[in-house]
């Protein structure tokens, strides 16, 4: 499965060796392809620099980063805050199967729903689907 990582997932995995970092390691070890784009990586970097003396290098070996031209627009009927639209658009452009996000405030209403072929999962839902027997 090709899994697009939201910035908050990269942030959480980089700030500590907790559950999110362990989930990414398990997904990587099971052969899933973890990807991000420059947009989410830069957002994670900004937040890490502002809040912690950490960077994404502790988890970067697990995922590939792509540079994308401006993403195609999403359906206008899709209820999504503006800052999350490029994230979903990038996941679609990179032909991912899944968008992994820990940000349920804006994306929670879309968890488990497929949009343009991308299903949005929280870490817990994805772990239950792919890791837990």
C-alpha cells in the first residue's frame, strides 16, 4: 500500500520514539511505501523548529519525499479547510492509496472515506487495518 504522510504524522514521529514512530517503522518493515511531498515536510520542519529541538531526520529513512508541481484542484463540493486541500491533492497526484493523518479536527469527518481513490485514516484505524492481526 502507498501511504501519504500528513505533516502532523511526520512531526509526531520525529519528536519522540513513541507510537507514531513505531507505527511508521512497522508499516515500512511490512513493505508499505510511505511518501510525503515538500509541502508537508516543510510544515513538519517549521513546527518541529518552533516547538522542539528535533528534526525529521530520525524518521526520514522510512519515507520518500516528492517535489510536485501545483496539484490539481479537488472537487469544490468537498468540505475541507483550505490548508488541508493541498495535502489531499498531493496524495491523489502521487497515486497513494491512503492519507495518514493525526489531525482529526479538520479531517475527522472523512476518516475511512475514499475520496478520488484515497482513503483517509487515523494512525489507530490504519494500525488496526494493517498491523493488528
